[in-house]
C-alpha cells in the first residue's frame, strides 16, 4: 500500500514525547512489511542544525515551502521547509507558553502536506495523521482540496495520542489558515466559542484510532473525554484502539551503547553493573545488594501524576527504597520534586533534564519503574522498563492497564503492580506490594522474566493498522 504519514515530530529528528517514537517506529514497521511510506515532518531549526546535509527535493520558488528529503529504514521522510514558521528555537513553545502562531504554523504544515503530494505526484491509498497538529489535513481534503484526484479516494485515519491537547484557537484562525468561516459551527470545528483543530480529525477522518484499547473506551466517558466524549460516542463505530508497540531494535538492553553493560532475559548479570552506574550517576553510593531502585522518566505534566508521588513520600520514606527521576516540563512540578529531593535526600535522586542517555540508564539500572499517571493514552516508558527488566508500578488507566499485568505471587504470572485510585494512598499500597516481591528473589526473577519476554514489537500493531487501511482503501 501507499501510505502517507503526517506527524509534527518523529525520532530521531524532533521529539518531545512518545508521539516521536511512534511516528518513527510505525512507518518503519510498515515499510519493512513491504509498503511504500512517505513520512511528513516540519523542517524545524533543530532538524536543520542536526541534519544540515538533507538534500533539497523541491525548491519553493513557486510556492511557500521547499521540501527536503531523507531516507531512513525504508521510509521516505519529507520535511516541509518554511523558515518563517519552523526555523524557531522550539517545536511548540517554551515554559513561558505556547507559540502564539501555532494555529497558523500547523495549519500551514497540514495544508502543505497535501500540496506536497501534488509536487511529488504521489497518490496514497491512506493518509494517516496524528494529533491536532495535522488534523486539519482532513478539513482541507473535504472543503478545499476535495476534488483532487490525487487523494480523493485515499482513506483517512486520524490517531489521537492525547485528547487533552486539542489545538484550540480564536475563531478568526479559520480565515488565516484558508478554511471557510462557515466551519465555525458546533457540527464542524466550533468548540466553546473557539476553533478546535482536533475536531477536524475526529469529524472528517474516515477512522479514528487511539493508542490503546482502554483509552478508546475511556475517552467516550465524561471523566476522560475532555469535553469531547459526546462527539466521540456519536462516532464510536469509527473509533478503535490499537496499542502502540516499541522499536525493539532501538530499545534493546543487549545492544544499547548508553548503558554500562549489556544484559538479556537469559543473562541478567549486566544489570548489576547498570544499577551501580545509575546510582553513581545520581550521586548515590553504589551498593548492589542495597535497597531497590524505582526509576521515573517523564515529561513533567499534570497528566503524569508525579505530584502524587511527591505527596506519597511522607508515607513512603520510612520504607527502604531509592528513587531516581529524570524529568522535564512544567515548573510547578519541577518545584514539587525538587522539594521532595531536599526533604528526602536518601530516597529521591532528581535530574531536571531532557536526557535520553540518562533515561536509558534509568530503564537499565532500575529494579522498578513508576508511572502514576492520571490518564495515559498509551505510555511507552512502562514497556521500555519491562524490556529492560525494571518492573512497572503503574496506575491502571489507558495503555498502562493494557500493557501491565498485575503480578500473582501464587502462580508467578504477571509483569508488574497496578493501582486504581488517583491518590497517594493507592500508590503507596502498590509500592508495598512491589517491596514484598523484592524480598523474594524468585518473585523478582519471575517478574523480570515475564516482562522481558513479553512481545511489545510493532509487528502485531502494524498488522492491525494495515487491516484498517485496507478496509478504508477497499
Ligand atoms: P508522553 O508521550 O506522554 O510523554 P510516553 O511514555 O508515550 O509519554 O513517551 C515518552 C517518551 O519520551 C519516551 O521515549 C521517554 O523515554 C521519553 N522521555 C520523557 N521524558 C524524558 C526525559 N526527561 N528525558 C529523556 N527522555 C524522556
Ligand atoms: C502521547 C501520550 C502517551 C503515548 C504517546 C504515543 O504523548 O501521552 O501516552 O504513549 O502519545 O502514542
């Protein structure tokens, strides 16, 4: 099949979160299955600086953008180049706030992708767009470029990676991104007096997917629906959940240059060296038989529930464990964690940074891995943790619930520990269960083995996407 992938980020070019991992690994899996995949990304300043040699595929003499091209793992990656919109020091904004031109920037990006298909003379079977940044593709397809035979018959798939980010702008944005003002009504893009880009994906794509089956159900309820649960219920026939995979070549403890020693499910000896290396990196004295280490690697956003962890520390601190946190994001959470690290220096090691090398050391060196999210569309870190033999302790929401099985000491089945309530009490209970298992080497061995041998590869999920693509294209 001929597949167009539209995303505002993809590893290794530009990344702020899991979307980048997915937009890199899924196209690769599809290409490896023999399909022709074009991936479109903005030509951000970070890309320009880190990949200065990307050949120009189309010079924008007659239009507002140029196209750069790269090839990676069988995927043709096309960058939409427009210095005004994308040659900026950020992807979406800074700690001070969102880029005030995000509406125009990503409206422009979405429209340019369709125009680029004409330039490249590529007629896809499927257009697969991700999150609000590329949702307008389906509005342009329907209302402005609709007649174009190049993609008139293409199936449209829109994937929600996070319903809380909706791309909401003032009503005049429609005119500024070249869409008709008549779309400013409730049955189209109007949302509480503003314009929601996300709605274009939800309403005009042929199928809507979420990144886990449980999240697909959750978002159709008021608790998780972010004000769109009614709309999602009305489209429930077109909504399905397909669990993310992980790129098991890029995330392999047997061949990860960032970690101290390689290890595998069959031979865990290297993990000891990784734990010592990790403790050292956080300024703790390395002691291999010492207390268990709980790792955290996270964006610091309310979603991730790390304030719950900070709140739980009064109860947790008497228990013998260490935690190491690599996080970056909202200042109020950084402050809460910094305060926790000051109050409980024995229990909490903190690095406020976006640091992939250190993140990998955390996966490799931790005994447990904590993800106390308030909601989690899928979550990748709990899968990376399982792959690296760190046992996840997670809140049972969204993809966390779908990818972690509660450990049953009697049968030694299961891969981690889950808790229901979004509060410190439930979290503490789950940590207690984890510490119970820590006391028994056979439980720990079973937990690690179960997690490390679980298949999180993309192959199966890619197959599910292909089935959907075929339904739509057929
Ligand atoms: P989300 O996309 O909501 O942030 P995911 O679990 O899907 O959550 O993906 C997060 C990705 O970003 C993972 O690859 C994780 O390792 C990475 N990551 C998050 N925070 C950091 C950080 N502070 N330093 C390095 N990598 C991080
Ligand atoms: C979003 C979600 C996360 C998911 C990622 C990739 O960032 O917050 O749960 O894993 O997208 O789909």
